[in-house]
């Protein structure tokens, strides 16, 4: 009888979660053959190691032919391909059914190969490998190497994941990909048998697409012009137990791409490039601000009350302190405290959390950068924002002309367009909202027919206009309904109403508005800035008004929901949140904050723009998704 498996192999095989009886049968067969191979190897008293290795590899090659024939009608991501007319694609020519394999069966067979690798002196999961160069560097160094020429005496060591494999008798070709590029392996059986007996059979039978290997050898340009490594030795570094998605179709299920981002990154170079660009954008922001003598600060993620924005927070509880806490919805108020304390230029680049809806533009956790500069005003932030985005564009794209979907965004025409909110609404609807002063009913009477006449989509803003509690709110509702989505090229929208800007200084020459801007590109907000309100008396009054306004709005919503039914009321209560006075922040202002300008920019949306990504989930490595049952 064959000897028992080593403890490692026995434990791994017993731990496989096989879903089907057929998979169990496959695993048993793979295990039996691995035992038989090991038994015969131990029983062999004559013959070279090469012949023993050849026997094991050949035995696994036969197993591969029997059990790893992929279903013609099914790709690795589980999606059924369209069937042609006539015979089923799950049938061989002549009507015989094709042998199929599920991921569980492939996993079982690959686990079985670990023992054969061990018999050849290979670890299935090795410790390290010392490369001489990345593949990108190899490609660059040997760009002038002629076809069919091999550099004699060259010795290189590369490592990476096997992404393609083709065998032709005594030749095999593998594509190995690392973080920076890829290179071909030109595997010649006769040459490998001289330098590393049994290695060619290992390549043919025990190395699968998805495995991570290390290779040493010489550099050659193939007859067809492919830069290659001619191996003298091959080392298994990590045996992949699950198959990668189909080469030609990739990971086609969008939600699965987000859930298994690691697989998405393996098979999709464009996805990897997106996250490389994200990293470059973030480092560019930091480098630019550091060069301008801004200090990067860290402020608390856990707050005893939400502040700095009007948004629903995530709530949590601190057991030791017995305190209800929230995750921060902005970094603003603590950064301003630092300005009060004497730091004149500060910023924070970090995660912010808002317990609100999901969309292509919104994720519950997102990255922002907030910048505060003492002795400056909003005009300084206009220049800073333009410079920051242009530097990021040059780093990520190499140009200031950016493709986005079917659009072309031109960042080079500086200064970018700057227009007051009221002027944009007047241009779109003909209504000069701010001319109504405090006449709320007059403003509503003019706004409602203008929205109806503008477009069906703009008419959706009528509900918000009817509920508006001041002329400033009417202006904001009209802007969102008629102007926002049409701001494709970069546009700074200036002079927001006081009512919707509780932390901004009143405009020094225009009544009813503040010194504030929002930057819009491709119809979405990208940045928000203002001359910071430093008057503690005015600040307290503004926050008190915001609290009253929020309470009135919530009460009206409750009445409307109650009229519909209990379910509607419960849904509203689940979504509602309180707005409270941050007494400590007002106290900080009472100690005196110098004139200050601040700016906040959504990093995820900037990455979307500069990588031509339609959804925020495409630029967040691991976006929050609903748990699968």
C-alpha cells in the first residue's frame, strides 16, 4: 500500500470545501495518484532523479488531460457563454460529452499537485526570491535586441504570475507578469534537462496559469520578436489553488469585480493602472502642499457630535467611556481649532464617513483633502485649487486635456470660468432670484413657472422650491435643478446664499451671499471653499438658525410621512438625524482665529475624472457592498 501523505498535504486536502460529490471524487483520485507517485519515488532504488521526476510529471499530465478539461460552455467566472446552433458546446465532436471541471474540482487537482512538487524539491509556498530586474526594465534595456538573437552570458532573475501558457512538444511558452510589465519564458526541454533535470516536465504538468514563479536564465529575442527569458531554473513560489477567469472575457460580473477586487487586479491591467494613478494623485497633493509649507495634521475620526457638514453620520458607542459617538462627516472644525492654536497652514488627507445613499458619485466612506491657510481669503483658494488639480492631471495623465466618456475636458484654459450662482440661474431661467430680497413668496411665484418652462427634469425641483424657507434656499434649489448638470468644463460657482453656508464669511460687498465657491466639472461638484467665518457671535447665530431650520424641515417631513402611513414614517425616522451646536468650536473662535481661507476637495471624484472612471466604486479599491446571503 502507498505510504501516508505528509501532515501538510493531509491537512490541506482535508480542509478543501468541496461542494459537490463529483468534486469529492476528483479530490480522492488526485490524492490517490499523489500517494502513488510518492510511493513509487520512495521505492525507486535505481534511476536518476530526472527519470523519477519525469514519471511524476507525466502521471500528472495524464490526470490533467482527464480532469481539467474546461467546459466549452462555461467560463471561469461562472457565466454561461452563448451556445451556437447545432451541437451543444458541452459535447465533443461526434456527440460524446466533454469532461467538465468546476472551480472546486480544479482546486482539488491543484492541491494534489503540491505533493508532486514536493517530490521534486519544490515548495508550494516558498519564502523569498531575489530578482535582478523588473520585466519593464528588461524590456527597456533590450529594445534593440534583434529577432532570433540570444545574449550569451546574460544572467537574469525575474518573478511574477503566470498569465498564459502554451506547450508544443519539447517547447513551452509562458507569459510571466509582475507589477510593472511582462515577459515571455522560452522553455526548451533539451536545454532545461541539461541544467535542471525534470524542470521542463514540471513546467508542462505542474505549473498552471495563476501560479507565481521565479525564473533564472538568459535573455533572448524570439524569431517572432518577443523578448524572452530562456530558463536555466524555475522555482515555484506560490501555487494558485483557484483558476483565474477566462483569458478573453476576464471578470465580466461588475459586482464580482468589486467583491473580488484582488482577482480584478490580477486579470485587468487597466484596473491596476487606475489605482496606480490614484496613488500618484494622492502623493502629488501631499507633495504640493508640503512644498507650500502646509503641515499635514491628523484629527479625530470619533466625534461626540457630528459637525462641519450637513450629513447623516454613522453612530457608534464607546464602552469604556459609556459615550455615544459618531464617525466624522468632515475634518473642518478640528483643523480650524489648530489654526486658532497657531498653525497657519494645515491640511488633512483622510477618510470621511456619511451614512447616506449609494450612487455612482457617492460612497459611505470617501477620501477628502481639507486645506486651511491663515491670513488668506477665498481668492487664494481659487488659485490653489486650480494648481492642485492641474498638477495631479499632469502626473496622472501627462496632459491637461482629459477625456471623460464622450467628453473632452480642457484644464489648460486658466483661469477657469468663474460665475456667481445667481447669474447662472438668471442665464438659465431668466429669473433674478436675489433681486427679491426678503420677498420669499415673490421668489417662489417667479421660480415655479420658470422651472416648469425650463425642462421636465428642472420641474422636479419645484417640490424643493415650495418647501424653501428663504430666498437663498430658492436660489439653491433652482441652481441644482437647472444649472449644475450642465457645467461640463471646469467652472467656479461663486457667491452662495448665507442660509446654505453657515461656516462662510458674508460677502464684503454683496448682501445675502457669502465669499464661497464650489468647483464643478462634468456636472458634479469637485471642491468647496470659502473665506472662513471667524466672528464667534455671527457663527453662533448661524448655527442656531441652521438647527431651527433643520428641525422645521424635519417636522414638515414627519407630517407628510405620517399622512402616507406608518411605514413611510418609520423610514423617515430611520433616515433622520439631529443637528446640534458645537459649543467647543464656538469657544475656540472666541479665543480668536485669524482671517483664514479653507478648501475641501473630493479625492475620489478627482480620481474618477483623471482616470475616465464612470463610477466612484471604480476608484475605491474595496467599496462597501451589501452582504451576500
